[in-house]
């Protein structure tokens, strides 16, 4: 049975289910709120508090278009991400607060630059969001760090997960957990497809399997996921669901987080005692892992492809300084990031002018350089 270590804590096997309270961007750019959320999550019984470390310029091109959250309205996605960037000087404060509360600190990393920026601090594990599952250059860098990686798989196919794990493994012996996730905010109960947990366990027996839940009920899906073998549960939370940020509405409030923790602990205790856990049939769905119809828009918007970051002239050799792995937003997609090394290593020339912030596609390229 797959196991992994996060610091001194063992995950998997007969160890307690690892509960991650996801702050995400619900700090709204305020350090005082982030610190309060650590205290609340620890008080609710979470094992870990997770943040997201990104830079807008490493995620989207400036003209990537509008983001339309479930709460309504629309906002330029580049501006939204820029406003919610976590300053690097928060990191030691957040880590110290987590240590003081007895919970682990975890952060999502979204590009190689923010990963490198974390090197001065003893981050024990990293999270990769669903939309970075195609960011193979980032995954290779994570593999070189040799620390555990928790990989979400919203909107992914089994082949996407397989390719991501291969990229992680290319850097060394990185332990990995794969989280079933439905990239819909919130996720309707009949779309949770918790049978996928069993598919992931069969397909990737060397990986710990868990569930990142975006459904609205605090406890229902996490309880059933644990009954189906999930060894890690992640859920977004907020101090107040009525706050105006894009992720507050589908997150659980402090009472909901406490209810989720109680449900998870009660379920695993019942299983250890040999009791039968009732089956919540509507949550089981299909065991097939793929892109659901309600995830297809997000996959198109936020999965990574290759973009030019500066004007490239016809006949010019492409190099890493002018090629980036970015989310499409409302723009057209470029090549899959699996082609990054070919495109950015000085092996090909541009067949025509490629404007900055535009996708790099096969018809842009001539080979050899």
C-alpha cells in the first residue's frame, strides 16, 4: 500500500487521513486574514494549511481575457491574479504560524520561478494544481527537488496523469499523491464520480490517492471518499462565505470545516473497527477518468500551452527567453508543454513573425535552426 512522508508525518496505510485546509486565494491579499485562517484551520482539526504561490506573469499573458467566477460578474484574469499574489516575505510568517499551531504548511507552486523562490525555506512538500498538470517543465523541476508532491487531476485524463508522474519521476525519487478532483466550482453531487478513486489506485499503485472536494456539502463527499480509500482530503475554506472574492462562495466556513473533520475522523474510526460505512450512491458516478462536460471550459481556459513572451521575427531562432508555458485564458492555445524543450532550446526558427503574448503553434516553426 502506497505511503509517503510530509516532514515527520506519515500518510497512507493505517495512518490517519491527512486533511488539508485550502486557503487558496481566500486571504484576499491580507496577511492578517491569512494568519487568522491558519488559527481557524488548526482549531478545526486540520493537519495542514495550504496557500497558493503564483505570479500573474508566470500564469497568463496580460491580454488573457476575463474570468467569470461562479459568484457572478467578470474580471480580467491577469489583474485578478496579480492582486492575489502572495508576497515572498509572507512565507516565513505563514510557516512560523503553522508551526505554532501544530499544522503543516503547504503551498501550490505554479511555475519554476516561484519554485526557485521557495528554496531558502524548508518547505516539506509541494502541491500542483489541476491546471498545472500539463506544465511538464515545472514538474521536472519539482522532481529534482526530491520532496513529496501532491498532484490534483481536475479535467485530466489518465494519460495526462501518467505523463505528469513521468515528468516528476525524471528528476529522481519523488513521492507523489494523486488527488481525484472535479474542476467545477461548486461540483454537483452527481458529478463527483468518487469511483474514480478506485481507478486511480489501480492505475497508479505507487501513489497515494486522495480527493480534492469542491462540492458544497462540508462532509458528504469527503466521508464517502474516505470510505472508498482516500488517504488525503483537501477542501477550500473561508472565514466568511459572503466575502466578495471569487472562491469564497463555494468554500466551507469554519463550522463546515469542523464538520468535515469530524465526518472524516468518524468514518476512518468506523472502518478501523470493521464497521460497514453506508454507501452514498449518487456520489459514486462513473469510474472513468476524463474531462467531464462541466470541466471542459476550465480545461480550455486554464491548462498550459506554449506562448511567445516577446516579439519573434521570421527566421529568428526561438530560445527560452522568449517562450513560456502559460494558461490560455480566452486566447487561442499553443503547443502542448511537452514540446517546450524542442521549441525553446535553440533548435528551431520562426517561419513567420510571432507577436508577443500569442500562441506558438506548429505553423510558426521551421526546423532545423
